[in-house]
C-alpha cells in the first residue's frame, strides 16, 4: 500500500489506528456474504446443516481478502478526507 495517493498526495494513513473502524465495514460485508450464501443454498438445494456451516465459513474465508481491502478503501473514502475527483 502506498503511503500517499500518487495523484493528489493525500495521506493513506492519516492517523495511528485510522483503519480500526474499517473492521465494522468488513463485518457488514462478511454478514452480507453469509446471508447471500445461506439464501442461495436454501433456495437452490436446502442441503443438510453441515453443508450450510461449511459453505458459510468457506465463503467468509475466501471473501476475506476482498473484504479486507474493500472495507479499508471505503473507510478511507468516507473518513480519510480523500476525494476521487481531482
Ligand atoms: Zn488522490
């Protein structure tokens, strides 16, 4: 990750612990993924419980790298004072 935006030089680390709040965004993403996986399984197959549990954990783990980055980006855009238009 860059220390500052290559375009507008805005800091990507405005203060220590800035990204702590991004965990709440990440949590929301994880809940959304789990609900989506559960709903898809329920509608399409309605498998035994262990399949639900395995698929939910697998979905959350596989999605975690995307969730981690996306939640930080959103947090930075919401609270980091960075604007996409120059
Ligand atoms: Zn920028």
